[in-house]
């Protein structure tokens, strides 16, 4: 099964490109599902077809789904929400306001990922296309499973033991109900499901495709997205440059745009060297409907296979050396000055700008010491040695 995620700055046409790719996959005989993690669902508009909360057929082999966040929220969050409501009730919060306060920010996007997990495990689909939220929300969402994992391993077990031991005392002293085992179990179940999602999306059959328009501001965000997705271990397998002005028959006004876009497109080719850069011309009308979307995708990909598996070993790998091992983490467009590296027990803490990843080391590396590290050719390389006197340094 192939999983494709499309993201990009808001307004660049990622939903249209995602829908077109799905329509093309279905036209070639693949049983295809396309769903959205974007709270502002637009897939129904792109296909010109009513879409429900369950997979809705819109053409042969093609199904579209806009996740019913309220239903999924009740299924995955009910136990936790019930506890939070009881706490807010004791605090005297109005029930209507309390209901709003217990809805976690980004819940729709998270629950759409859990829906993706169910579909991936069902073996009903050959291709799943995901129309993601705009870039910033997508990056936060994809970082969530690993961040929650840190909390689950270190904080939750302690909290659970303390609450179990002191529950009568704490509840009497504070007047606030303490969470029971059902609440902790619900949090652990949510984490386990999100962890499965991360394994799926960072695996060899899944990749992210960046959609952009040929503008300097959009290119800068696409570059940052590529860096951050690589930091968290997700593969980027290509870039779609959308709304490119055709050069033929351009008047003076459009000729100016063509020149400006050509400059940006040259930078795109340099920035994403090694990745395919597909182009979609600016059309006089918006493609709506299965046939129009499939035609767009056919033009965009040309003779390339839009479902080809991503190339290479992925952004994270470990190679053995005579004295230990070398950890490789792809960080395109990053200089040495932008990377902060620290060792914390069995974890390597990698910080790039405002993003931080707690990278749990494989058992074989956890027993080694960091002997040094450097950023070279868009890759962070960390040397590990068995020598106990190895110096932990970022050189």
C-alpha cells in the first residue's frame, strides 16, 4: 500500500494537486482513498461531489472522506474528556464553557491521523492520499507522536503511581477528583495509536510531497518544511510547482510574471536537487471534478509514476565503523551554526531553530559515547565510539 501526504503553504493549491493525484491513481486501476487532515475541508469542492464522514465513492476505484471529527473525538477522547469535565465542574465552570475547554486544539487533525491508521490496517486500499493542513500545522502534527512518547515513558508512569498511592489524600485535600485507571488507559491507548501512525508515515511506503507556487516567500517556507520533515524522519519524495505562467503568448504584464517565476523555479531546482520537481501551469479556470483533476495530474507527472516508492534509505540511518558507528540525519539547507546537539541518557537531543527532536538511540548506540559530530552536505553526522574516554563534542 502506498501513502502520499500533500502539504504546503496555505493557498498554493495542495488540495487540488492531492485530489488530482488520487484521481489519476484510481484511473490507473488502484483502489484509492483520499482524505483530509485540514479542518477547512475542501475535497468535496474539488471533486464537485457531496462527501460524507465515511469513504464516499466519486468514481471507479476512487473514494473520498471528510472525517467526522465530533464522532471520532467522542470515540477516542471520551474517557479523558469525562474526567476533565468533572474537574471543571468542581471548579464551578459553566457546563457549556467546560465542554469547549475540553476539546484539545488541533483535535480534528489528530483524529484524521487516527482514521488514516484504521484505513491503513484494513488492507482495503492500494493508495491512500492525505490532503494535509497548511505546513505549520502539519509539522506540529507530525511531531506529536514522538513528543507524546517522551511524556508517556517518563512522566505518565510516575503520575499513575502517585495518584494510585495518594488518591484518597489528594482528593480530600484538594476537593478535585483524581483520574482513575480508565483515564490513564485512554491516554496510553491514544499514544499507542499515534505511535502506529508515525511508524506508517515514516516507513518505506509513505512520503510527503511539497506543493508550492513560484514565489520567494513560498519557496523559503518549502525549504524550511523539507528541513523539519527530515528532522522528524519523514521522507520528502518530490515538489510540485503549481500555477506556473506559460511563456507562450504572454503580454507585457504576464511576461513580467514569467521572468519572476523563472528566477524562483531555477532556485527550486537548485534547492531540491535530487528530487523530482513537477510543474503545473496556471489555468484559466479551476479544475473541478474527477476528469479535470485526473487530466491535471496527467500533465503534472508526465511519464513519471506518481506512485513510485520513495528513493533512498530515508532521512535517518546508522552505519558501522571500525571504532563504533556513525549516525546520519538528513538536514537539508542547515548550517552548523543552526544545529544544537546534546546527549541525555539514551536520547540524542537535536534542535534546529524552533524545532527539537528527542531521538531515542538504538540499543547498540546507547552503550556508546558521542565522539563528535558535524554538519556536512545537508546531513548531520554523529560519531559514536565504544571508547569510554571519547569526548562528547559538536565540532
